[in-house]
């Protein structure tokens, strides 16, 4: 949601309630931050960059956020909430675990491929945006672990998989996505679905079934 | 790292490096150590030049004599840390003469030991470098590819090796980087060694199958508890 698409806030008497204006301002700031981060990276982004992209005043920024980090956190949360919805929707469209997992992956990868700036924000910039954001990122990842662990029921050997299987599997997928995004190849993520799916299914279904279902 | 004296003295007393070359090398070491410690504790984006020179106990002029800016120091730190670690990992892999899973066990053991021994530098390489600009990300990528290269012979052990995803080795290594990075970010470098058996199992499973991977992990666990 680039700030330009939201258009300038109408001046004077516009019939919007104070709450509606405040909500718009917050959204504009979040979109402004996402644009500024895409332009120069989180480390280099200043408050002036954010308010310039959002086309609001610094006073409005401080009415909504205490700091650059807090604004980043809000943007990160918006993206993660959206991904959470996409995953839930995709999983609900299938009845079997392997297909649910593939559908969820497909939805996430398609979103990231279509929104390379947001992919960069949530996968790369979040790793250097301070301890609060890192903790939030880790929470979001650990939320996915129980859904993945359902795969353990797919075969008897699954019972004795190491405890860290979900962590290392999710980590390898995240790192694959991070590296594509870092190389400026986020658009390729959608096409990499078979690789992601095979790696995700592998510990639970074994190599042969994982390859068959993923490809 | 040896304890450094108070800020009034810019040159640590005793153990004084001999000659101009020695002094310059010592300055670079102090600058890189300070860079690693600050960036690993507060993040690349939050670390300023002022903090680095203060912690390294050098003047701005000395800093600029060695590095044009903060990024150059960070990149030099990545180069030094990656060279140090890959030498150990590849050395352990070469020295182990057993079959490939044993060689991977040795390589991974060396990696985990090195990361646990140098958590600040490791965090810079494994976590911060990914998002700290194109050059830093490229160094991270190159290091990961060197690790992934050690895994290529594993394909020969898998009957359907030609059907494995092309990105498998790099992706599995990415999983290892993730596991290490998570522990480093949680300040739990001391827990890294205990994760070796499970991580080895994760790495070997696609190549040698579940049973063999679990057996190798069991051997690694025994070796750790015996040590």
C-alpha cells in the first residue's frame, strides 16, 4: 500500500471523524516507513524520510509512534498479520496435512514475490531493526512450528524426529527466502515453491514422497 | 579477549607490540574486536563510529588510517572471521579420513566449537551481515556456499541424487546458520554444543536416510558427553 495510492488527506472540512483521520495517518506512516526502508535500508532511514514519504508532519509521527523502531514494529506486524491470514485461508482450503502445508507455502511465497519491498522489510531489515523486532520475528516463526509438527503424525518414524526438527526446517526455508531477497531475486520465490515444499515435507514424509508431492 | 585498560591510556600497557607494524596490527585488532562486540550486542544499524573508537581506545585519526568508514571495518571483520572459521571447518573435514558422514560430523563440530568460542564475531557473520548491505550479504553468501560445498559428496550416497533439489545443500546450511543465529541472538552461545547431534542429523538425513542419520547423531552425542 504505497502512500501515493492513499492520496493526500483532504484538507479542511472533509467529513471524516477524528478517529478515521488518526487511523489514516497511522497507515500512511506505516506505508511511508516501508517505502523509505525499501529505498535506503532501515539503518539509514531517518524520521524525515518517513514523514516525507507519508506526507504528514513530524508532529503527526510523534502522535502515533515514539520512535523509528516502534513504527518499524507496526509495519512488521501488519505484514505478519497479513501472512497469518493468508496461511490460515490456504490451509483451510485443503483437508490433508501435506497439501495444507504446500498450500500455505504457496500463498506465502506468492505474496513475498509480489511484494519484494515488504519481503525485504520482514525477512531482512527486521533482523537488524533491534531486539524488540527480533523477538517479534522469532515469536512469529515459533507460531508456525506446531502446524509443521502435525507432519510427525504422517509416518511412524516421525515420532522419533529430533525436537529441533521444526526449528531447523523453518530456519532453512527462511534462510533460503532471505538469500533470494538479499540477492534482489524476491520475484523468483513463487517459482521456487517445489524446492521449498520438498524441503518442508522431507523430514516428515521421507525423500521419495516429499519429492513426489512437491513436484 | 584480554581486558583493556582505562580510556586515558590508548595503548595497552605490557605485551606492547614491537615496531610500527606490530602497533598497526594491534590497532586493527582492537578496532575489529570493538566493532564485533558493539554490533553483536546492539545491531549494525545502531552502532556508531564514535562508539567503536571509544571502545577500541583509538582516536578517529587512527581509525581512518586503517578504514575509511564504519562499513569498511565491518567488512574487514567479516573477512577475518570467515577466514578464521572456514579454515577450521575445512581443516576438520580434511583431517577426518572416515566416510563422508563422519567428515561432515567433524566439520560441523569445528563450526559449532568456533561459533561458541567467538559469539560476537559469529553473530556478525551469521545474523547481521545478511541485512547490512549488499557487500556484507555477499560475504555471508560466499561463506555459506563454502560450507555447502562440503556437502556435495553426500549426493553420491543417495540413490536418487539426480532428483534432489539443486538448492538442497545451501538450504540445509541455511538451516544450520539459522539454528546458530537463534542461539546467538538469545545470548545462549553455551547451548550451541548440545545442538550438534540434532543438527548433524538434520544435515545428513536427506542423503543417508533417517536411520543412518540418527546413528551418526548418536555417535556425535556420545563424543560430546565423553569430552
